[in-house]
C-alpha cells in the first residue's frame, strides 16, 4: 500500500497546489465567460482518458488472473507427475518423486522471493530439466506403464509451458511510453479542473482532490496488477505450499535447498 499512498499523495498535492495557485493568479471574472467551453472540453478529454485508463486496468486485472491460473496449473501438473510415478518401478518412482519434491521446495523457498526481483531460480530450472529427462527416459515394460509414461510426459509438458509463462510474467513491466501517456493524461485532466469558477472555494478544492484520488487509485491498480509477483497484490505460492503439506509431506528437500542463493 506504500506505493498507492505515494501516488495518491503526489497527485492530490499537485492538484490542490495547482488549483490554489491558478485561482490566485487568474481572477474568476476572467474565467466565467469560458465556462461552457471548459466544461465541453473537459467532458471530451476526461471521457477519452478515463476510457483509456479503465481499459488498461481491466486488461491488467485479466492478465493477473490468467497468471494466477497458470500458477495453479503448474502446481497441479507437478502433483500429477508425482502421483503417476507411483505406478513405475521402485527406482524410477523414487527418483521422480524426489525431484518433484525438490522442485516444489525450490519454488517455495527460493524462487518466489527471487521473482520479486524479476528473476528465476537457476536451481529450479535444473531440477525441471532433470525431471523432464527422467520422465522421457522411463522404459515401459507393459501397456500400463506405457500409459503412465504418456500421461507423465503430458503433465511435464504442461509444467514446462506454465513455468515459462511464469518466467515471462515475473519480468513484465509497463512501457515507459505508456507511463508517459498516463502522466500527461492525468495532468491534463487535473489542469482542466483549475479553470472552473466556484463561489465555494473549499468545495472546489475538495472535488479536485477527489478527482486526483480517483486517478491515483486507478494508476496504482494498473501498476500493481501489471506486476503479479512484485507488487502489493502479488500472487503467493499458496498452491505449492498446499502440495508441500498434502503431496510431498513424506519427502524432504535435499540438504541446503532452503539456503540456495541466486
């Protein structure tokens, strides 16, 4: 919430100071003849900018939820590989299930913190690669094991796709060009409010501040939802923690896994 308060405070400060300064420099008598024009132009500018900002926020929220679904899909694919390995030979089963547990522990204890810095854990990539190789190298001896391997490979494929999607999402940033457009759009909208005349100066100031607060909240939502792993609204590894308690509870991470550094 620190970023939200900062954005709102800056916009409100600019809006209020700008309005007070404008009204001191320009007499209300000089503004009254242009009220109709100001209202019409503010209606056009305000509508266009609010539409743009609303669409950006809606798209960011939709993308955020898609990433959240991808995270759940990744965890479910990992759990499926672990469960399917139950039908393999003891040696293959132990190896694959240990790698599944290792991957899950690495994601929770190392990678999630790294994604806050827009990075992925190299160890998790290594474990994923070994897990994929282990699934491919299974040598089925009957139709049952053949079907199990096919299902494991499909889950491993989904695991890789969703992991790569998470890797892209954790590095997502809003373009500086877009931030520039948002800045100028907000500034123009607020500046238009300076040129309205009102005999109730305090009410005018309050309404201007409320407009600034509304813009600030929308800008914060856009920034927060555009960084699904590095903002105040960041996605948490709850699904992986659930697997740790329900699926991998009998398997421990390899020594040192909790202390891995990027």
